[in-house]
C-alpha cells in the first residue's frame, strides 16, 4: 500500500471574522499530484500555507506521516525542511546569485558542506535548465527563469512534498509552458506535489486528482477526467464553465 | 569680520582647530558606528513578530522587549541631545563610571544615534518584501538565519543613505557636547574666541571647517552608495545582454 504523507482533518482558519477555511478534509499519498482549483478568495493559498505552517490553523489536524504538526510537539523549522514551497512571486533572495539561492538552504539548514551544496545546486539548476545562469542575479533574469530557479532551490532541500502556489500566474502567457514542463517532469519522477493553479489544461494533464474549493470548503474532488467532464456539483460546473469558456 | 584676520587666526591657531576636528570626527564616527550596532540589535528586536504559535513565555518576552525598545526610542528621539548629555554625564557617566568627557561624548552620541538607527534599520527591514522571508522560512531557516542571511544584508543596503545621513548629522551635532566640556571643534573655537575677545572670525573658520567635513563626507557616502547599487548582484540589465555576459563568465 502506498504511504499516506499528508492527512488534513477538519482544518479551520479565520482571519479576524473572516472564516477562510471551514473544515477541510483531504489526504495526499506518496507520489501523488493534486491540483487545487477554485475561485479567487476560496482559500486555496491559505490551505497550502497551513501545510508548511506559514499560517497557523485555528482548528483541526494536519498529519504529516502520521504525526500531528499542530500538536506543538514538533519543531516548525524541521517540519518546513521537508515541505518545499514555490511562490507565485518567486521570492528569490535578491542579495545572492542564482547558485547561492540554491545553496543557502542546504548549507544553513541541513548543514551540508559548501561542496556538497554546490554539487546539488548545480544538479538541480541543470535539471530546470538554468545552469548557464548560475552566476546571474535574480534581478537579471526573466520571470519564467526566476520560477525555475525557485523550483531548483526548493528541490535542493530534498523535500518530501512540494507545494506550488500559482507558480505561473505572474508570468507572461508565452513563458508559462517552460515552468509547467519542469513541473510535469517532476510529476513523472514521482515527487509528491500540491499545486494551486488556474491552468486547467495543465491541472487536467498532470494531476492524479483535482480538488475544487469554494468558500473555504472542498466542494468536489476527484480524478481529473471525471471532475472536468462530469462534475457532480452545480458550483463546480459553474466555475468550470466560467474558466473554460470565457 | 575681516577675512584677513580670519586667515591670520586660522594659521595661528591651526593646532587647536586641528585638535577640535580630530575630536569631532572621532566622536561622530565612533558614535555612528556604535549607534549602528545598537540600532541593529534594537531594530532587529522590533522586527520580531509575536506569532500565534508562541508559548505564553515567548510572547511575554517579545512584548516586554518591544516595550523596552520603544521606550528607549521614544525617549531618546523625543529629548534634545544637549539635555541627554548633561543629564547622563552628571548623573551616571562621570560619577558612576568615571568617564572623561570625550568618552562620555562617545557614549552619549552612540545611545542617541542608536535610537535613530533603530528606526532606520526597522524601515530598512520593512523595505525588504515579506515574500523573501517567507521563502527563507519555507526552507526551514530560523528567524535568526533569515534575518542575518537574507533580510539584514538587503535592509542595510536600502537603509545606507539614511545611515550615512546620521553620520553627517552627528558631525554637526557633536557641537552640543561642549556643554560637558568635550574638546571638539565648537569647544576649541569658543576657547580661542574667548581668549582673544573676537567671535566673528573664529566662528567663521569653524563654520568653514564644519562645512568641509560634512561636504566631503557626503561625497564619500554618495560614492559608496553608488558602488553598492552597481554591484553585479543588483544591477538590472536587459535580457540579451545578461545572457551573453553570464555565459561568457562561465
Ligand atoms: N493574512 C491575511 N489576513 C487577512 N485576510 C487574509 C489573509 N490572507 C488571506 N486572507 C483572505 O482570506 C481569503 C482567502 O484567501 P486565499 O489567499 O487563501 O484565497 P485564494 O483561493 O488563494 O485566492 P487567489 O486565487 O486569489 O489566490 C481572502 O478573502 C483573503 O482576502
Ligand atoms: Mg492564492
């Protein structure tokens, strides 16, 4: 049986009076890819950010390989080492070049030697096609290139789960594909991923299952070929017809 | 006021003026540097956020540290340095620590500058977009690691003009230390003036000397600022140029 990596139970989160997550239940197994779709404000980013504790949930449980990360017994920083995150705005470190961006985590957090960190960084930069830019500054490269570096930076930590929050939403349409194809390759290699995206064709193509969120709850979840063609919920249908035929 | 007289006085009293300049520069430079260190610590403390996950003790300590630092900043920014100097020198620095007036001057300028630097550093920290510290945390860095490796280097660079300005301000403001008999340029000038019963010429010389110090300092700071902004790591260039040069380097 395939191991369950992440299990989320009755997860709740509010910002002041605004209930953003209202009881999320969902699990993710080893090597699965799940795409989260849904209208703006439905709580997709918040859910993703709860998984690596960038947001602290108000209620419910998040089990990572069976242990509750909200229990207070775990070290947040150690937990985050195992969960990679790729942001919409790339968030590269502007005070260091591309190579150093990829080396800082392994060196500072995993206490790897400089040589080991460099070898790994070069390996992953090569993988995302950014080896030639190792010495470049984040301020000198395009958005698509930045996002590929951000993916390499996350991969250098050998994460067990990789979270993507709209990795292509800040990119010009013509360079979206260079980032998506990198993510597709990772999916083929069996990396476990949670991806928030507005790219429906990509979601359909890459995910093992798709989760449609609406107003803080999971409205419908299922295999992409089912969810995209025969959604059972009226709200899913409405959302899909809005995004697919605009 | 006669220029020839001023020139004559300048030559006669050159050693005294030079001595005053040395003390002024010594106190303002060391006060700025120590003030910067104080500001880094205090500004760093003020940038620490109370998080919902913190234990009661942790959040209590953080709030307490925040309260202390804001009292420090408010008090030292809200009172004149001349008053701070008189009070600290006569209540603490001389009777308790036995400091002479020059070292007391260094302490006073440092503490005063620290209060301003803390706010400058905090603004610098806030100028670094929150996404970078989130990215650092998502890699598992501790808040301290994220601060020292990612945020502060950029905060300091962004805050450099304001920090340099503090130095320039200090060159001028050390003149108030004459009230505790620090032998800086204003004090030396007043001494010369008192001994010859002429005020216009000595203070004209003094003004010129202060101006030269601040003018030269400003130029040097501006030069350093340009260098900081033109390092390879932050100079934006067009795509094609970069591709060519970066490939060439490897
Ligand atoms: N730090 C915060 N403080 C207050 N409100 C917040 C905060 N973060 C998110 N929200 C609110 O929570 C709601 C859900 O936000 P979230 O970012 O999770 O939505 P989303 O599904 O990711 O939307 P989008 O597609 O626009 O990214 C929104 O109404 C948002 O304004
Ligand atoms: Mg979002």
